[in-house]
C-alpha cells in the first residue's frame, strides 16, 4: 500500500517539476506503436482466417 502511495506522490512531483513535453508526448507515441502492432497482427490474422 505504501509503495503505491509513494509512486503516486513521486509521479505528481515529477509532473509538477517537468510539466508536459512541448513535442512528442510519450502516450501519443505509445498509442501509435500499439496501433501499428494491431494493424500488423490483423493483417496476419486475416490470412489465417481465409
């Protein structure tokens, strides 16, 4: 329980200290990577189902 509380407090402190990135938000990059992986796996699955 304490480790979760400490992690949350550290995350808030880092967010306040560093703020939002001016370019290239990490979550946007993660979403694009996940979308690319999903498209890749979907193309492979389409060939298997046909």
